[in-house]
C-alpha cells in the first residue's frame, strides 16, 4: 500500500471536507471555537478508524444486499461508545457539541469511507485510510474554527487556552458576531474550499512545468 | 395551540433546520441544482420526518420502559432506515405516481441528519406525541422552504460569471450564507 499517497489524498487532493464535500453539517455547525473543532475532529477520527477496521475485517461476511444497514449499525455502535465516553470524561465537550455527537452516525464521511474504501481493501490499509481521512477532516475543521473564532469573537484557542477563555487578539468591541453565527459558517467554508481549489490548481501547474522542463 | 404555533414558526423561520441549525446540509447542497428536484426532495423529507418523529416517540417510550436509553442512537437510526425502506415499498406498490416523483430521493433520506436530528431534538425537549409529529412535519417544511429558495438562487448563480477558483461549490456556499443572513432577520420574531 502506498502510505504517502493515502496521506496526501486525505490531507489535500481528496480531503473529505474541501474536495469530497462530505460531512458538512458538523463542519458548519460546531466550528465556532478551537476546542469544539479539535474535539469533533478527534471523535470522528476515532470512530472512522474503528469502523473502517471492523467493516474491512467483516467485508467478506456481510452480504452485499444488506451492507448499508450493517455498516450503519456498526457505525452507530461506535458512535454510542464515543458519546458515552465523552459524557463521562469530557462533559464540557459533550455539552458544547450537543446533538452533533449522535449525529456523527449520519456523517457521510464515515459511511462514505466504509462503502468507498473499507469494503474493498485490507484491514491495515483501511486503518491507515481512517487515520489519513480523519486527520484531513480535523485540519479542515481547525482552519474553519481559527478563522471563525478570530473574526467572530476576536480570540484564539477558545475553550482550550487561557482558562478556556482563549487569547484575545481583536479587542472585544470589534469582532463581527455574524461570523460565529450560521452565516459565517457558510461564508468561511466557501472561502476555504475556494482556497483549496486555488492551491491545488497551482500545484498542478507547478507539476506540469516540472514535467515540461524535464 | 400556542405551543403548536410556536413550533411551526420556529421550525420554519427563526430556527430553520438548514439555515440556522445546520441539519441536512448534504442534500441541501447536493440536490439543489433544479427547483423541481429540490421540491421533490423537500416533500420526501417532510413525509419521512413526520413519520419518523411519530414512530420514534413510541420507540423511545419502549426504550425508557426497558431501561435501554443509552441505545437511543442505534435504535433510532435503524428505525429511520426501516421506515424509509417501508415507505419506499409502500409507495412503489400503491402510489406509483408519487413513487416516481420521489423515488430517487428516498434512499438518500436515511443519511439525512435532519431526520435523526429532529428525532433526537424531540426526545431532548420532551415533546409529547402530537408535538413531536408536528415538529417533524414543520421541520420538514422548513427544509423544503430553504432548499427551494436556495435552488432558485442557484439556478441564476450558475449562469453568472465568477472567479475561477470559486466556481461550483464555493460560490453556492456563499449564496447560502447570504440566504442565512436573510433568515437571521427572522430571529427577533416571537409570538410569546
């Protein structure tokens, strides 16, 4: 298996958020502080790795007619485990993410990777895929969070740094509240996707130039 | 009566499922290229959301009686998947015209967060049977309103020019953001 290629795909060329456009509900809804973004990213990554491993291990036993139902049951099981663990050990995160933790069940990233990758590949490759896609998702969330938090509340690292209040960068009277509201979510994701499209186009052009030089 | 009206207004306007609460963004972005298909998807979602809210109210009572509340997520998603399947088979057999109109959208609804979302919200808010069903239907109508409005904006946006890297999804997301900004205007609305 080509580990480097998978990593590249998860991070940029097939990033679940900016290229595959999967799991946008949570991307838009919870990216209002760094704490939320990292928590959600890690929760999804953990579930993605577990479900990828199990589904890949069972891929020869699940009849293809009922595979979607079987995948959803497996995913829902892991989501319940993570939900209960968060409630017990990190109640602050569980409270601030609210209903979006159980909604990870219907996050298309996990079902999409199960159907598109884990059901066709070996256990090891699926685990690596889970890690790479999870990291790609987390990075996209963190970028969204940093931008929205900075513009919307004027802080950095809310919920994590400086006793949970975050480090103030823009004085309290200036930030645009709209950025932490739904509007900001749509706008920021639009600009993030546009940015990644621009970046990929540039990389492509560079590669072409290199080949031409050869 | 006041509670019902409150639920209707909040689900349609002030707490719109898509533009304020972000449930069901995937179909919102995916099936909004044409007004007809957007309307079809909206109708199918409304139907399933009302049905799922009613069914899951009963299922939740059973779970509480059996002391299995922690299994909510698993049981609800299975219930929704089977409701969608049953609705699909029923429509295929008895109302073929409606099946043809909704057909392709039905299987997609299982993974629509709006359906699981409304069921979980109903349980959290402790709504009774009537209010749960109404909340489901009203949420679905809010979804339909948003997706149809958005589809009509998108049909025009696709015909206009924009910077290369904004083509496709980014510009659609930004128009959705402006629509959400318009819906923020409703947030002061309350009947109490």
